[in-house]
């Protein structure tokens, strides 16, 4: 498959170089600035000698060693001025071409990168520390991007072609991937990767990072422990899932939690968690399992709490029903521009997916099910913070009555510089009696003290 093996006396040296290659494969940045034309010269020779499909089936350790051997042989034959470390860097790129996601593989291991956005073959953006930036990473050509997209789709039993130009998938590390290819994408294949965070952040961590005040963190801790039903709203990349994970870390360890998601992102630091994930329809157009299907099934699994990664369809009705019928302490997220807009979006979801529902009935369900709406935002400098914590009070004259308990002061400095940017409005929560039943009434009073 790789042609004639190199001489036996070089095997020891190659084994050592393979170790270097493996260690560098985990690097977050390119350590060697190998000229692109040199890499392309070796690559062409390499792929003329191997069968990529057969190579991708080899064990990773063996494949990396064989690639390193082949690169060394090509360098010798072509009399290229390349040292061993540079050969290792070239071998790493070839390895990523065969079994990884091509030239952007290194970005997956960068803990500061949260999104990887491939706009065709020669434009790759990343979001790093909350800000979008253009990188120097490029693919060989459009066929190379499409090849990587098809490899990702194949890993979840799907395909990318003209008949199926849109695919959602998940990488082995949990990162969520969306692919949209021509003819729907005008200027080449687009790959969008939302990385799966491996670092759990508690409310204290969020507070220390300027996402909320100490009083807000203490209030949310009490709310989570006392089984209030919570909805987290915000825009894309505003930190909804991060906050949901932080809140879930306060759930009693003896409670049974069922999570339901389209792509598993919630990482609960609890011992008794059942994680469910939806399934898209197969190439024959059958076999799909929706969030609503999973939610209905979860009610037969004796959950204490149900956590839905994001509510955006007909499952909204079943979620509110579960909150109203004994599954207190359930949580979910929703895309919205404010806490008030989140309630309106819930109502619109119910009316658009349930034809027999009227506005008053939808609002009644929402007001009786939810206790808190927490709205999060991402500032212009990339900092994510809680803008508002709002309590749902009741349905009054066909209007959902709510009150803001904590808010971010528009006229204050950004929370990254000044924690006093967050303030308590002075409102008294209507769920104080429920908090008192859990023995945390005094702690609530302390948290709300101006």
C-alpha cells in the first residue's frame, strides 16, 4: 500500500520520529513553518503511492509510522532540504488528511477556540476568546473540503452530495458539525464546527470571570437547589449551555436526571445522568427520532428532573407539561433576544406546532410551568454575561406577568471590569414560600440584601 519499505537500519530512527509526530499532533499551533509548495510537492508524491481508503482503515499508531516512513523516503528520493522535525510536521498534515479533518485538525485541540468556520477552500475563521478571526489555514482545493465533509458525514452514517447537501453530525470529541455544500452553497462547501467544551465551569467560575455578581450566583444556586423550573435564553454563542451546565452542577446527587439534546453538549457533573440524543432520518428518509419522541419516552424513565438542551419545536408542549406535573427543577434553553422575547417565542412555538391551542391556553401553560428566565448575552468584546434574571409571576388579563430581579446596568462599566454593573432591583420573589420549604429562606434573604 505504501510501496517498498525503507531499509531496516532506519526503522529505529523512524520509530523515534513517529513519537515526535504523535506528540506534535496534539499541539494547538503550527510549530514549523514548512513552505506550502514543499508540503504540496511531498503530498502529491505521497498520494500517488498510497490508497487513502485502505490507509484510513489502519490502526492510528501503525498508520502514523507508515506515513512517516513514506515521507522520509520521498524526501530522500527528491533530495529535499528538510530536517526530521519538518518531516514530522508534514507527516502530521498527511495523517490529518487521511483520518482527521484535514488542515484544521490542530484547531480542535486549541482550548481557546470555540468555533471553526470553513468558508470554502481558502478561508477559515475561528472564534477565539469570544472574537472571530481569520486564520492562515487553507485546504488544497474545493475537492479537499468536500472530501473532509463527506468523511465527517460518513462517520454518522450519512452522505454529502447534490441530493443531500445539508448534514448535521458530531465528531468523536463531541463537537457539533454542520455541513452545507453546493448547489445550496454558492461559493463552495461550508463547514461549521461548534467545539465541545471539556472544561466544566461552576457558578463561582462564571462569577470570577465577570459573567455575574456574587449575589446573582448565590441566588441562582438557591434556585437550582430548590427545584425551580428555569429557562435560559440568549443568542448563538452567548453561553446558554455553559450556564445550564453550571446550574446543573448544583442538583442533588441523589436525583435522577434525563438530558435530551440534538447533539450532546450538556456535561453534567452528577452521578445519575441519562443522556439521550435525537437521530436524523437516514438516506432512505426514515428512522428519525425527535426531541419530542425522546421527551415522551423520558417520562417513563422515572426522572426527577428533565433537561432539554434547546427547545425549538413541538417538544415545548411536553416540556411545559412535565414541569407542571411533578418534574420540578427542569431546565432548558431557547434562542431569544430578551427574557420577554423568550416567553413570546415559547408561545409562538406552541401555537405553530399545536393547531388546537389558543394564545390564552399557551400563556397559561407557560406562566404556571416556569419560575425563572435567565437571559445571557455576549458583549462587543466577546465577554459573556447574564443580562437579566426574571421571575414569572402569573397570568393576569391574558398577559404573562413577570418581574426582573437582577439586571445588568446599561450605564455601568462592562462586568469584566466592574462587578457592580449587576444590580438587584429590589423585587421580592413570589416563590419565597417554596424556597422556605427547602430550608433556604434565610440564605435567599441574604442573597437579595441590597
